[in-house]
């Protein structure tokens, strides 16, 4: 069974982000890049499926500039068999739909039977590419999955999705798309052997022309980025606990009108 | 006349729209007065629910009632909604951020070949364009985005937009357009209900209490739940508390948990790591209780008390009780 995992490289949340001179993108200097955490859950789950079945192939795919190679390398170090890098300036201003179109073409070319994605990329936070992939492919899709099992003859997957108030369990015929939620698993750390081995694994570069040509223009465009308006300075309430608590309750009621 | 602003109804699976729909309808009415339409895919709508949509200000309800719509499956919903959108040509399609709406409208936008602005916190009409504002990079920046063509598809973060006031007697015209319901690919197996805490749902609550590693153990969350019952708050947790196994993941607030935007957030023994802030920094009023005066959460808190939470919580519960009994 061939499993494709879509991964996005994102700035580490702990690093500071600054707006670039164009006012629309972030300044890449000084940023530490990581694999989006939800995508690590997706990679881990794909590897577990392969290990459990004792066969299959796990392919990591990412769209983005040169730096993305490093993210793909760390997926290979975790245990993915090979990687595909969609790297073309034609995708520089990709929105979710442009991203999904490119990824869908790769999935078709690869004839993958299962696609695992993250719940959302933690930088742009659209949480949309996964559903859009499913739509473009005409496949079923389960969002925010907390557990999954593939049936013995790899015809369907049983997945539990997290919804408000509980879990809903469905059988999805394969091929299908699943979006990983935190709680699905605990991603492994690459071993030294894995890291060494990753250097020998293939990362295939694809250009827009390799996927059948012209990239359609984005449907959503960024007008500008702006810093958060600063919060008004807060107040540390002094005094012993009973006094401070009384003052807090009064302030919440009378000043902030929050209760 | 330009097309309508659709508001996709999120319901309680029991025939009634959720309260968050007042916010979606309220914002749609602000942007497109008189052109607000509620689109409801459900297996069964209640009369009271339809009435409520009218009172909130929907001029028209397009009711798609079919057993195939429950439980929600994206492939079934999208086929019917896209067919209706083809006939109706709405100008915008708005939905609240919930687990299913996030997936549904993304898939619908792909079917319609249009852009999507997820988790928006503000909208402005600029000429003949709609510009949405959405938090990005763990809420550290705001991104303004606009669409190349209609329908403009967006989801709205709960508790951010001003809800429409209910106007008794105001009614919507309810129509039941015929659309084909596509065959489902996904087969429903079961629903596993969570053990209810009896407290509000995290993403919908107007007040949220959050307990971090400072809670010291799972057994101590009862004091937060007691406080929650007094003030009608949901009780969430930091990732440190969830990873320690003290609370189930569904209670996690932050970048890899739920994003919340309550009127009031009260953090107890939460240090205020950037990933936690990502999930709660749009809260209107932030209160932090921490024994470390240097804890980063005090930087964004409106009110703080530097003290042992185990002394503060019972005292707070007592004082709120006094206040609310008045
Ligand atoms: C220079 C620059 C310009 C941009 N311009 C625009 C613009 O004009 N309009 C706009 O809307 N956005 C723009 N973006 C952001 C855009 O590229 C988003 O990253 C894209 O829309 C995907 O959305 P998301 O990251 O929120 O992914 P989500 O929808 O949150 O991702 C869900 C899942 O899909 C998969 N996935 C997402 N992205 C990728 C990827 N690149 N490769 C592999 N898998 C992926 C992952 O599994 C992920 O967990 C720009 C970004 C950059 C860097
Ligand atoms: C990729 C990634 C994603 C993440 N996603 C999330 C996320 O979604 N949500 C999230 O919360 N975190 C997330 N984290 C983790 C985050 O970085 C922090 O580790 C976490 O938020 C810390 O939780 P905490 O504040 O409860 O614990 P700590 O940082 O340990 O803080 C505990 C606080 O309690 C105080 N305290 C202790 N005892 C008492 C007492 N008796 N009375 C009063 N105060 C007391 C201490 O002074 C301290 O400030 C993520 C991290 C990464 C790397």
C-alpha cells in the first residue's frame, strides 16, 4: 500500500516573526524552520501503518522553496521511504486551492491509496488543503482523526474524528484522505541511523511543468500583514489573597464588565 | 442586486441552530443588510429553530432537509450545497469555525473554485471587495486577505463578532429547494459521546478557566470545575497538563489544541508559553493567577494576582458566588 504524506515547513512557533519589506510576507532572516507539528503526526501514523502491515511505501511530499528540502530530509530520517519536492517560483503565491491542485496531481501520478495530512499548518492556519485535496480527487475525507485502522485487505479505513461533544467513527473506502489531530500518536524522534540513512534517500524535484503545465492564479490574495494591536497594559492586583480576590471580582464586574 | 450573504447553519444535531449563528448572521447583516440568507443542511429542522433564524435577522432560510445530511459527511453536503450555489449565486458564504464547518466550507470552496479565508476575526467592504482579517503565525500577526471572485467563502471565529439581537416576531421566508443528495462514500459506524462535565463546550463558552502544570495533578481540577459551575465557565488546560495525562486532549487550549476567544479567560498555574497564547490571545479579558511574578502570561493579562492558586481559587469561588447570588 502506498501512503502519501503532505507536509508543510513552517517557522518554529518560538521564533520571532517580522514583516518583510513588501508588507505581505514575513522576513525569513533568523527563522528556524520545522515540520508543522500536525504533519509529524501524519508522518508517524503512515510509518505505523506500514510497520503494522509489514509492507508498503511512505512518500513525503511538500510544496515550497529550497529550504523545504530540510523538512523533507527530517521526514526521511523519521522513516519515510522517499520524498517529492514541488519547487517552482510559479507556486510562490499559492493559496490553499493552488497548493491542493498541485498536491492532487502528485497524488494521482503516484497512485497513492491513502493520503495523510495535518489538521492545519501552524503558520497560515487555514486547515483547508486537506479537504480541498479530497474534493479535487473526489475521495472521502475524515478531519481531525484521533485513531484509524486499515482493514486487512486494504479496501477501507475506519477512522474516528473529533467533533464537539465526542468522536464519530466512519468506514471510508480507500483511497481516502485523513487529517491528523493531536492525540493520534506520539511522533518518534529520528535515530542516528535514520539520519544517516536519510542522506541516501531520494528527494525528487518537480516543477509545475512536470504536473501538466500552467498554474492557475490564486483565488485568495494577501493584501497585507500587520502586527497585533498592543493590549493595554495590565494590572497586578496587590494585597493578601482575600483582598486581592475581592478587588479582582469587583474589577471584572464593574470595570471590565466581563462577568 | 448583488447576491446574498449565505450563513451556513451549524446546529446542535437536534434541529436547533447553535447560538454562534447569531454572530454569523449579525456580521452578515452588518455587511449586507437585507441580503442575509441562512442555508441549513440537516436531517430535521425544528419549527423553533426556523423561527430563531428569522428572529436573528435572516430574510430567507434555504432549508435542505434530508436524512442523508446526518451525520455530516463532506462529500454529501458539498454536492448539494454546490448545486444550490449554482442556482442562487450567493455573494458570500459564511460559517462559524467548528470542526465540521472548517472541513465543509474548504471543500465547498474547492468545488466552486473560489478562495477561502478560514478563522476570520474581522471583515471590511472596500469598494466592491471584501477584505478579511485573520490571525496567522500563532496569532503573532494579522493577515488581510481578499478574494479574486465571488462567492467569498469564510469561516468566523466564535465569540469575536457581535451577535444579532433576537427580534421577536421577525420571520424569514422558509424555502425548501430541491437538490439532489449525492450518495455517501463514508459509512457511519458509531458516535462515542464524551462524558459530559455539565459545563459549557470550550470553544463556545463565554468564560473559560484554564489550568496548567501549576495544578499539580488531575485530582485538583475539581476546584476549577466548582468555580466553573458558579460562573458558567468551561474548564480547559495547557498542553503540559494534557501531556501529563491530567486532562483529555479535547480540553487543550493552544496552537495544537482548541482556539478560544471568550469574553473572559482565567488562567491558573499557566506560564503563558507562546503556543498557549496562540489559542487564547484574542480573549477579551485575560486574568492570570501565577505564583511567579515573571511568568510571561502577565505580559498579556489585563488583571493578575501573584499568589498560590490553591489559595486563590476557593476564595474566588466564594466571592463570585456572593456576587452572583445578589
Ligand atoms: C511567499 C508567500 C506568498 C503567499 N501568498 C499567498 C497568497 O497570495 N494567498 C494565500 O492565500 N496564501 C498565500 N500564502 C500562504 C499559502 O501558501 C498557504 O501556505 C497555503 O494556502 C496553505 O494554507 P495553510 O498553510 O494554512 O495550510 P492548511 O490548509 O492549514 O494545511 C493543511 C494540511 O495540508 C498540507 N499542506 C499545506 N500546505 C502544504 C504544502 N505547501 N506542502 C505540502 N503539504 C501542505 C499539510 O499536510 C497541512 O497539515 C503565501 C505564502 C508564502 C510563503
Ligand atoms: C509545537 C508545539 C506546540 C505546542 N502546543 C501547545 C498548545 O496547544 N497548548 C499549550 O498550552 N502548550 C503548547 N505547547 C507547549 C508550551 O510550549 C508549554 O510547554 C506549555 O504551554 C506549558 O504549560 P504550562 O503553562 O501549564 O506549564 P509550565 O510552563 O510549567 O508553567 C506552570 C506555571 O504554573 C505556575 N505555578 C506552579 N505552581 C503554582 C501554584 N501553586 N500557584 C500558582 N501558580 C503556580 C508556575 O509558576 C508556572 O508559571 C506546544 C509546544 C510546542 C513545541
